[in-house]
């Protein structure tokens, strides 16, 4: 075994100037209509100078509308460049600022100023909403869903328009029009939040659409989450029995005055061409009912109904924290076949979330084209049983003309679509699948020489896409699609690596806190809605409610945002207090009751997903310790010293209780199972002298399980780390590369293109699991991708926001190479390695202003390197992967 003494660091051929990317504002992609009066600023420095570190910065804030002396901070010494406090006076509503920055490195003068970023606040004062929430006169309930309605109003706008903003929200989901043109590209606006206390509004720049004189505003409004089917008990009208819209157009004039118009009692509504629209059930578009020009000025709406002005509290309105849901691209059909029963089935080759876009030829008026959707085929036909009550059926009624159509207010989870009634021959050019999800910025990549492992990662990516649709959901296809907290709790680190989730999850965490019970209990899904009167009241649910601590901590760890800990502080502590109160005086959950536990353990009977190998009380004790540790550490970050002491003591007492109840003195688990060992090891609940033995016993347990997965939602993400951290990496690899069920790769061998809810959602004979809860797009079991990123690729945060990196790849002879990259808050980091016989080569890219601790797999001492590209080599002998050093303990 040998290692190169020092890495070889690449030297730039020609020194390019150091430049600063445009400043970003909080976690916004587009800082228009933001809700922060003192938004924090971040920037990334681009340079290939090895070892470059920011030594100082200067921020300039100016008012783009009143050029004058800008505010300049002057040179501020320090390396801060992530979420730097707003340096100017707090902003009021509708204020605009232009911001730029320049920085200093170790030597020389400042860089050039970054290109300016213009930010603009929304309505920070609820009293500035003068428009009213208006409800349409709803037509009678249709079968399987409600019709969408058109609302319109007109207003005069004086000349001298400088800029115009449209702000809107709805009880329901909507698209907006101004003077005949669509406004923005948002899908399912305003999304789903804890509506009673937090209704999101958005702001669009409509300067180019507004005109002097008469203007027409239009809203196309459907039920969405507010009034449509929601949950698994067939309920609708969960939030309200009527939809409504709030639209406000604000026009600024050159003379400094402002025209504000919008929804009021003068608006009118009617049933439009969308005669049925429901998230689960699908949508019907009757082309014959199209109303050309309905959102242009002067349209004759005399036959339309008057709207009703609804009482509405504008103080519940909030600006977005993250990006909206938008179309993300299209997937083309890969095959069109005829099923055994004679139906036309289109295969898109990828299980995805979105809807079909049709290029409909001229067919006879009144002809109905019907589209049914499914994730899998069973016996050659659409496998719709897993969708339960979600009909997932769209219909288009033709009007004799040729047109392109896509539903507006529904989403389906599907790989296959059955098309019935198509006029003429259906070809791959007749339709495409439009992928829809929250418009998150992509951050992470992973790829390796094993095609199955690479496909597994691709499947995780697709399951994330399909379930990050405004709310992080468990599944996107059946009558459920809820923001199950446990699913996100385990998946959040993976999500944060793949996409920039900080903004979206900041909003979701505000919903979590808003829906938290006064006693601190966290609902099992967020936003909470009472979708099933028969659901037994659940107590503090370990592993689910822990999203209250784990998710903010993950956002902090991955994005460097300590503000989220401050905002969630009350929620985090209240949750730990609630769980410890359920645990009781002895901290052992002795009063019993029900808990999800290690949900969907591979050994649990199909109809008893809670019946895991490890009793739920053990899982709950471990999670209580973990959450208390997180609150202790968060208290340290926030300077809450008394709380740091209190929750630290609690964490220690709970860990001691776990050892007493569930671990023998030598480290053996009382209920031997992969999850029992993994929880003890990964959450740091064992004494140092027990760890090594527990690691060995975990490896034995995995071997006894035939190198199959033997855990559920909560244990699964921890097992490989627990093995790798105790020198049993070779066992982690055997588990990871297993292809027999249950394993991560079994679904891949079955042709899966997303992560399944159950290890055996599809049985080896191609039939669908008989359980009533069988999704083919559930990210929870895909949480292992975080291990692929941190330990296979080898890139992990060693300090919040990746200010310090830990590079510790765990190679295996079955792979000749692996590569991972992540756009950190400081710039791009990457690790890629090759293994050729025993020759291991690693290339590491370290972003400016950061450092990396590199642990080579030969067990040599770690090497710390600064910004730049570094190459390492060493020799590894077969099986040496098993001896790799301990992983980042805080991940
Ligand atoms: C089901 C889903 C979901 C899980 C809950 C407990 O509805 O499997 O993912 O979180 O149960």
C-alpha cells in the first residue's frame, strides 16, 4: 500500500481575471416581489488561481430609479460571502434596489464590480392590498371534478407608464391573462401552503403587456388543492366550498403616481372550455366552448355572472420563499403499441410527472379523445390499480379545427398513456409528455462505471422531480400526494445535493411551524388538512415529526443558512419537547400506542407496513436522541447557551436509555436488525467501546440477511454509512450492489425509472404488489443517493454551506470510476476517481475560499488542500475499501 506524499495541483495555463457572479438575494432565483425587508446577499467568485481566498468585500446598493450617491459599505474585511446581512436601511413595500459587489483576494486590488442584480420587494404591508378576493358563480358540480371558471374585469390606465406589476393569489389554482396574453409561466399558481395562515401571492412584471387606456384582466381558476379531491378518503372541498381569486395590477407612472386596479365587485365570471379540472381526476377541455378574446378589452361579457366579494384577511398573504412550479421540458414517446385488449398505448420510456401535450388534427366536432395514464403496465395493459381513486383521465372534445392542447390544472404520474378516440393515425409526433415541477436550480451530479448504480441515481433524480411540485410529497400519482414529513426527513440531504431546495423548504418549514399543534406535535404531513375523518389521532410520530429538526438542520448544513435555524427555533424545540413528553418520564415510550416506526421494512407483511423487525419504541428513542442533539447543536449556532445545555443533557439521557434498553454492554442489539445497529451507530448512541463490535455485528446481520436490504424508511438511509464508518465498507458495497429483491438495484433490473415505495412494488413475475399502497414513484427509499454522493463519489460538507469539504471516496473493485459534482454556495466542487487494478486516482476540485480534507482509501493521513484542482494517487489492495476511514459524522 502506498500513497503519493502530496497531491499534484493544477496550475492555470493563463491567469484569468478573478470575477464575481451577480449577487443572489436570499434563496430567490428571481428577486421580484420578495417578502424580506432586509434581504441577505450571496455571491460566488470565479477564479482558477490555486488557493484563492476572499479577504474582503465591498457591497454597493443603489436605487435604480433615483440615481444619486449609492450606498457603499467600503472595504469589509473577512471571508463572508454567503447570506451576508443587508447592508442598507430596511426596505419598504415595492422598493427596488440595484446591488453589486467586488472582492479582494490575498493580494492586489479589488476585482471589477459584479454585474448588477436588481431586487424588488412585494407588498410588505398587508394594507396595500386594495383588490378584493372574489368568488365566481360556480356552475353545477360535474362528474369527477369541478369545472374551471373564467373571471374577467376591465380598468383604465393613464399614460406615462414606467412599470407595471401584477400580483395575485387564489383559493384554488389559476392562470392569469392581461390584454389577451398569458402572464408568467407558473403552473398551479399559487401552489399549496397552510392556506388559513399563509396564502402565497406572486408578482409578475407586466410592463410590456399593460397599455394606456382600457385594459382587461383575466383569471382562469380551478379547484386545485383548495376545493378538489384531496387525500385518500375521497374528500373534496377540504379547504372551502368555493374558489376565489385576488388579482391586483399596480402601474407606476412617470409623474410618480400609481394606478392600482384589480378584482372587485365589477368582475364577472363564466364557465370556460375546461369543463372539469381536478388534480387527481384529470381535466376535460371542450374546444367548442372556447371564448376567443375573453381576456381582451371590450369583450362582451354581458351574459356572464356577477362575482361575490369574499371576506378575506390580507395579513395571511406571504411572498414566495422559493421558485414557482413550471414546465421543465418535454419527453418524447419511445413506442406506440397496441395492448392485448386492442388499446393504443404510448410509452415515454420514463416514469414522470406532468401531462400530455397533444397536437390534435382537425377531427369531427364533438369527437372525444380520451387520455388515461399509468406508471406501469400489467399484463400489457395500463396498471391503474395503484392509482386507487385517482382517475388520472383527461379528455379533449374536438371542434373541427387543428390545435395544440395541454391540460392547465392537473398533473399525472405516468410513463404510459392510453389514447382513445384519436382522429386518424397516432404517431410519436402527435404528442409529447410535459414534465412539471418546482423550478429548482440543479446543483448535483453523480455517475459511475456501474450502469445499474448510475441508473439508480437517475431514478432518484426523477423521483425527486416528480415529488417536488410546490410541496415535497410522498407520491405524485394516486389519491394521496401529501407532504408526508417522514419521507422528506430522510430524503432532505439527497434533495439538497441534487437541487437548490433551500428556498422551497424554507417556505415548507414555515408551513410546518404554522400547522404545528400548540403542544409542539407536528402533523404527519404538511400542509396539514383533515383529509380523512377516520384517521386515528396520531401522537408525536418519531421519524415523521422529526422533520421539524432534521430539515432545518439539513438546510443549514447544505446551504450555510443559519437564519432558518433562528426562524424554526420555536418549532424545533417545541417538537423535541412534544416527542420527549410522549416518551414519558423514563424516556422509553412505555405508554405504547401506534407509530409508523421503520415503515415498510422489507420483512413487514404487505398489509402491515408498520410491522418492522425493530419495535417502534426503539426507533422513537433513537430519533428523540437525534433531534435533541440537533437542537443542542442549533442552540450552539444561535448562542442559546441554556438551551444548548438542556437539550444536550436530554440527548445524553436518551442515548443512555437507548443503550440500557436496546444494547448489551458489548454492543449487541437487543432486537438484532440492520436498523437497530444503524440507528445506534449513525446517531452516535453507543459508547466508543461498543461501536466496533456493533459495526461487526451489523456486517454479520447484513450477511445473515443474505446481503439484502433489511430495513424500512427510517433505517435504510443509515445502513451503508454505519457500515462504512465502522470499517465495514466492503459489506456496504455488497448490499449496494445486490440485485435480488429486496435491494436498491432490484427495481432497476425490473426496468424501474423511478424509486418505488416498496422494495417489491412490482413482483419478479411482473405483477403489481397486491398491497393497496403501491407507488412506483416515492423518493424515501432513494435517500441512499446521499451515500452515493458522500461516500461513493466522495463529496460531503465538513462545515455549513461546504465552506469546508470532506472528500472520502470508498472505491470498490466492481467499479472502475465514479464522478460527482455539486454547485456549492462557493462554487463548483467535484470529485472523480478511477480504479485501475490497484491504482487509485482521484481528482478533486475545491471552490475558491474553501478547503477540503481529503481522505484516501488506503487509510493514509488526510491531506488538506485549498481552492483549485488536485490530483491524488495511491494503491489500494482488494478489500481495502473495507478499511476506509470514518465518514463525516454529522451528515
Ligand atoms: C403512506 C406513504 C407515505 C408514508 C406514510 C406513513 O401514506 O407510504 O410515504 O409516509 O404512509
